[in-house]
C-alpha cells in the first residue's frame, strides 16, 4: 500500500493530501530511510513521522484498504514519541 494512503486509512494523518505534503518535505522515514508519498509500506515496517516539534515512531501491524475509525489504531503500534524542541 502507498505510504500516503496508509497514513490516511490508519488516521495517523487525517487527509491524504496532507500526508503527501509531509512526505514531500522529508518528514517521514520507513525503516530509517527517507520516504516519498508513493513509497510502499507493509506489515512490520517502522515509520517515523515528524509533526512539528514531535516525532512519532510506529510499527505497522496490518494493512487494510479501509477501516472504521474505532479500528484504525489497530493498524499500528506506537513505539515511541519524542519532543524535538530545542531548549
């Protein structure tokens, strides 16, 4: 599945166009490598997504074409969340 679609379906990012913009700015990596919106993801991959001053790292548990809002969080497991603010 494409990275931008996974981010939207899993509701890590609300809109696919926003997921594409974040990827185009180089704020997403898959297994440590910078990713494009068109990159393919699969179960077991680790995604690191930077949201402003926060970086969230998740492991993809399963891939689904569609999902209900209540079940979206089952598609991934949060490994760590870190603040990137400079003190």
